[in-house]
C-alpha cells in the first residue's frame, strides 16, 4: 500500500513538471529579438528553436532554457570541427511576457542577456525605444540601398498633437550633434576595403533614417531636424559660398509588412542637409 502511494506521488510530480515545462514553452513561442543586436533573432516553436541559422531542440522551465548548438571550433591549433556547445539561459519574463532578461552561459563564459518578443522589426523598435509609431505605407517605395550600419536611427511618434522625437542614442534630439559623432565613431569596418577607406566610406555612406509615425508629414520631419541647429539648409550654400563637405542624407522609412530583417528596410530620400 505504501509503495503504491509513493508511485502515485512520483507520477503526479512527473505530470506537474511536464505541465510546467509545456506552459513555459508556450510563453516562449514566437519570434524574439536580442535587445543589443537586432540581427540576433530567436524563433521558438513547440520543441524546437531556430537561432544562428540552426534549428535545435530545447528544454525550458519558468526560469531556465537549455539547448546544444553546433559551433565551428578549433583544437590542436589549426584543426577546426563542429562541436555541440551547451547553452544555459537563466531568465525572468516581464509581466506582459514580451521581455526576457537574465544571463546566458556558454563554453566561453556567462553574459547578460535580454530578448524582446516581436513579430516584426517595426514592433521590435517600438518596444525597444518605448515610443509608439506606425510607419507610413507606400507600395511604390523600394527596399533602401543604403548600408544599415552607416544609418543613425531617429524615431518620431505622435501623442495627441505632440510629436515626440528621439535618436537611438538619446531620449530626445537635444544632443543630435554629439549623437552623430558618437555613432560615427562606433562604426567598425569589417572587410579589407572598408578598413582601407574607412573615413571616406563614413563620409559617403553616413545617413539618417527616420522612423516616423504615418501622421507626421515629411515637412515636419525636416523642420524638426532643422530646429536642433545640427543642420543648415542646403539652399544657404548656393552661390559663391560653397561647402565642400559631404551632405547628410535624410531618409524616411516605410512599412514593410512582416519584415524581420533589419537589412530589408523600405526607405525614401526626403532631403539632404549640411551639418552646422
């Protein structure tokens, strides 16, 4: 009789653990963006996770996520091979279950780790920068040919009749000039030709991409930027007084339905300005 009772208790505990695991996995299901790296995206399904171009099995509880991921690693100096690296994430979810924060441990150490749940890149930016905006739709606008890492993001939302603006580095536009400098200094060349032509590429490719609410017209965008005293209107440079610096191009970003890739931004040039 006592043995049967213990077996029943163990059976109930197994069921409870299984239900708890399934509940945790249900809360994780969907697409998540890394808070610090918008290209690092995690797609949780029932029992599989798609991350770093790999689909792997994972286990999750209300506080831990565990999985193995094949990673190209080396041993004996020059010999490389794929090895399974164990990943352990200790985490907490926000009350709304759309933010995850904690630590990630792999074979190299333990790191702070945060994810934001979002079905699109636009939703991710809304949540990350805590500013509500709905991008304008225009089917004729094409995918921008600008290089994302050279583009400083500016966000403009509208509450009642008030326009709220901020850069990706500040909560407003008051430090626009210093934000531009900090952003340019943060750009790191990857390819050899980028290393050899780093300064020239920054001058040529640096631009501003404005994520503005659909209720905000282009004229208000350019007017708002001019009020920061960071730019001079290009008309002032016509005639004999010529400025030989590269102008800064201003692009407006448009809605790209279900877009998750930061490289697939639809954008239209609306103005170019000289920095003051």
